C-alpha cells in the first residue's frame, strides 16, 4: 500500500502544477490536472486507510490534499453575501447543444426561452447555437422577446444552416467581432454593449472540445468485446486525443488573452472553456479577472452534467471594476451542460 500511496500523492501534487505548465511543454502534467477529482478522492480514501492503521503514512495523502487547496476552493464555495435580489445586471452563459432537448425529440427552444425569461436574464451568451439560413426561416433569437439585440458568429456554415455562438441582450449592441479559431466547431466573439452611460465588452467563448465522452464510449465497446488489443488501442487514442485538444485549447487561450489585454472597457468573459480550473487554459484566460463562482458561488460547483458531474468548465469571469452579486448554475435537462447565471453591478 505504501507504493500506491506515494504514487497517488505524487500524481496529485504534480497535477496541481497543471495551471502553470503549457500543455505543449509537458502535456502529461495537463492530463494529471484533469484527473485531480479522481486522485484526490483516492487520497481521501488513503487517509481513512492509514488512520485506521494508525500509521504516520497518513501524512502523505494529507500533504497531497493540502497542495490542492486552490483547486478545492474552485469547487466548493460559501458566499453568504450572495443574493440575486442585489443583481443590477444578470448575465447567463449556456452551451445549448444546438437546441437538442435531451429529454425528448423536440427542440429545446421554448424551454431555453422560458429559462431566460423566468430568470430575468439581461445578457445571454449561447454556445453550440445553430439556425437555418434558408430564405424566410425564422431565427431562434426572435423568440427571446426580452432580448431584442443580438450578435452571432459562425464557426461553420452549410448551404442550409449556420453553426456557432450568439450573444443576446436587453441593451443595445453597438459593435461586435468574430474571433476565429480555424475550427468548424469552435470559435469566440466579442460584443460591446451600451448600458446607460457605460459600455462593457462581453466575450463569448466556445473552446476546443475534449472529446473524452465519445472516446470513453469507444473504450467501453472495445472492453465489452473482450479484445485486449482493441482496449489498449482505445486507451492510446483517448490519451492522444486529450493531448492534442489540450494543446489546441492552450493556443486558443493565448489568442483570446491577447485580445482581452487590448480591451479598454470593463470586460466579461463567458462561455464553455472545456477545461476545469486546474488547467493552463483557465489560468491564461482568467489572468486578473474574477471568477463569479469564486466570488459569489455557494456549495459544490459543476457545470458539465456527464462524467459523474465532476467538472466545472463553463464560466463567467469579469474585470475588477465589476462587482459580483450572485451565482447560480441550475441543473437543467436540455443539454449536457448546466447554464451559469451571474448577477453583477458596475462599480463607479
């Protein structure tokens, strides 16, 4: 048990360094960062084991857990001052899975419109947004009556439809621009929104997917077929897919950060990063921005509904001149992501 204890502890301590190491420099550390929910759980079990044995080896898993306090704080928060009644402006981000309702074969457009209306959302950032580009086609954004202003950015277009991201707003959008990731499924954009006498810049981000869920299904299929060679091949494919996508997201994060750094308005960054707070990508994009969950969240924070609900990969970040008043991420059945709803006010 001692070698296992040392190995798990070392994996956890090394994983804590993932936020500082570019995946292209040492991609294995980035993967250990993704595995922290698993390795920290194992450290907790090892603490119990060594406590029962009354051995000093308990100090090893304890040290591993303590080295990951910043990560644990990104998962669990207690903010007694958080109160939606204090919201001056309410912002939501939601990966809507192209309006595919996971509960039925029907579109989720009415559900998401109702969600926006019932939560009094002022600015809504949507990822995996799609609409028909056919003549006389009605855009889904027209259904959001309380959000009359919109800006859209496409990562992929066909002869029948457009696919990308959208920003909907109760307030006038005075300018917007696409940020290309050279990807058919991922991109980013920004929009300048006029709120009274103030202008804020909203970034909507959909970064390279991890593809882990799809590869996990392939691995299960290979194992069910009882083919060791196929299983090893699937594991190798999972690792290489993770490696490649980690590197792509890091490049996207650096591009995004370079644009954020030139912004002269109060800034809000919303979207699906496809990476947890243990990642280089999260740290690069966040910079000096504040994480709405860290400032206003309560309880356990997750936004991805698959993989045992272990990952918070959807964010609302904002610059220091913005004050957070509330945070919610309700578990809704219409997508594989939860929305994030954040209340803010501009500090004069």
